[in-house]
């Protein structure tokens, strides 16, 4: 007998209560203890940088040569905007305070936490930021934690494996391999290769697998502002009919999917993602035109001394066929993202997608992803 009706409400309530408790009551980002007694009086960021950092990183931020340093480890070039804008201030301060190993980098990067106050480090990082003179690059603070379904506005270099598993009803596993490549300051190329397995409706209940509809797309940030904590992008995907629609692995027609994405950073480490778009199939006899909108609310905190980052989130997902009389389908997706390694470029997110409407005909799903921010280092680095 199906336990669908009994399990779904209990699962929805418990998962939602847990995520809401994490969002509201767990502490925000915490920082390491700072043993330096007080900031250096009347010191500017430039002065702190020149006294504490310039001997290795150079007065101009380009780095001192290996001959002068006495070791072969390359020193980063802070004038390279592609490198210097991607991380938030807190990561620069963490490495400055506790040394390279706190983020999985070399021990040759020393710790200044005993010599410099938190305010000193903030001043030095603020001066470091001035070496990138191209304001077109969005700052790393706007690279908000990725949700399971809602697209981000921030352009990025990532590889993501995501999976959805039916927790009830007919068996089914849907997977995607996503490759994202940043182009310049504000743009991104994306390729998505879906595949999965479904259980055949027969007495034998055999499983069959197949490739889904491959998608290629792009994204461009039209606006970003660290002062307001916001970023807005336009994007689109071209979905090709590469899957077997008879087995449920595709729609059987090319689909054009334009959308917009918005990210907003709030005080106390809260953040919001919003996305809205349409699916426009070339052959409307095979697939319906559909509008969708998605919203994700979350909050990030770190373990003490710049440890693992945790980001509980709740997504609300809506879709509606673009025809008269169609109803809106609503889902809720509570989830928890966390970093796996010290470098924090390997992340895992797991959640439960719960149908709010038509719960008798749509299945609850377990959804997760494994994310690798490959620009920040190799998959096996920084653990």
C-alpha cells in the first residue's frame, strides 16, 4: 500500500521546521579570536599593507620575484581582477590572520593574527582591493551560496553533479552534469548533460536508463553593487532534443529558455536568490509553453576560526503552463549546503523537494549536488 499521503505531510513539516530553525537561530559568520590588543593608531590601509605585506606582495600588488623572496612558490598578482575579485573580504582576512593553511594554501603564507588587529587586517585588505582598477568585475561577496534549483546571478567557474531521486511512487533518478565557464568580468557559458533511470511500469519492474536533453546557455550580469549587496543577470538556454521522450528522458523538441536572475545580500549573513523565466518549445504539440519563478532564502555561518561554512536554505518553486485556465504548481525545497574541504571550493547540498499542490500525483524527491569551484584549485587540493 502506498504511504504517500501519510509520509509527505510529516516530512514536509519536520524538514521545514529544521531549516527555518537553522535560518533564524543559528549564529551568523563567526571569526577567529584576535590576540592583537588594538589597531595601529592613525594607520591607513596603505601604510599597514606596506609595512606588513609589501615585502612579499610588492608595493604595487604584483608580487616580488622569486629571486628576492628565496622560494619558488608564485606570489599572486592582486592587479589581476579575474583573481583578486572572486573571494569575499572574509577569506582574505582569514588567510592574513591565520596563515595559508586555514584555506588549504601553503605554509609560506604567514599568520599575522598575533601582530595585527582585525581592524588592521581590514584596512590592509581594503587597500589590496584598490589594485584591481576595473569595476566591471563583481565582488566575491555577491557570489552567494548556490541553491538546488534557483539559478544564481553571479557568473562563475564551476562543475556540478546534481541528482534527484524519487522518494515515493514510481522509481526514478534524474542526474545532471553541469559545466560553467566564466567569460570576462560579467559573462558565463554553461553546458548541461542530463541522464537518468526510470523503472518500467511492468510486472518485471525493470530499470531503463538514457541520456536527456542536452542544454547550452549563457549568462551576463547587467548590474552589480557591493554597496547595495545586489546583482542582476539575464540568461538563456537552448535545450536540444537529444533524449528519448518516449521513455521520459526528454521533451522531443527544441526548447528556448530565457530567464532573469537576481541575488541580494542582507545583514546578519542572510541572502536571497530570485529567478523568473519561460520555456518556449519549438513544437508546441510536443511540449507546452511554461512560465516559472523561483525564490531561495538562506543564511550562512562558519564554524569558529574560519572553519566549515554552512548555509541552510528554503526554496519556493512555481511553474504554470501559459494557457488559459492553467493552475500554478508549487513546490517547497528545504536544504542545507556545506563546504567539504578547507579551501571551501568543494561543496555539498542536500534537500527534499516537497510538492505543495497536486501532492497526490507528484512525487517527493531527495535532491543533492556536489559542486567543485575549479578556478580555486583542483578537486583534491585544499583538504
